[in-house]
């Protein structure tokens, strides 16, 4: 016999977080649903937050980022959005789409002081 979920919990299957009184979902499930419905806008906010935390320049907008990602065949499961120059900010002339493995290797080379191999 299956247990019935408490009415104060999130409506998402297997989620055990509490929800607000006027909502069906908890904040975590709501944010996950929003991110899946708005992938470009979610990526833009993530880049903007990272630029703010690192105190870097930021001049991207939604339309430009959507075109950039479409033109470069961006797939979040396979690619990262990378800054070409690490000291530069998140600006239109300083971004590239790299496969995840290449971006990790680039970060390791920079951390350990080795020259670029591109």
C-alpha cells in the first residue's frame, strides 16, 4: 500500500521538501522547473552572478547570448561557456564554447602555470 504524501510537502514525486502555503512546489523544484523552461535566461543569470562574485565586467544580453549559443551548437551536457582570457570579464568578445574536457584541461594548465596548447 502506497503512502499518501503530506499536504504541506512539495507536489513533485519523491521530493520531501516543505512548500509555501500558497504554492504546490517547494522553492528548489520551482527553480528547477523554471530553469528547464528558460535555459538561455538561466545561463545568463548564472554568468551574471559569477561575474558579480568575481568582480568582472559583464555586458551580455539575452538576445546576443541566445544567438551565440545557437551559432556555436551549445549543449549544456557537452559544453561550457568559457572566457578566452581569464583576466577579462564576461563580455561578447571574450567568450567561447568549449567541450567540457577541453575547458577542464585549460583550467588545469592555467592553475599549474603551463603554457596554452591551443
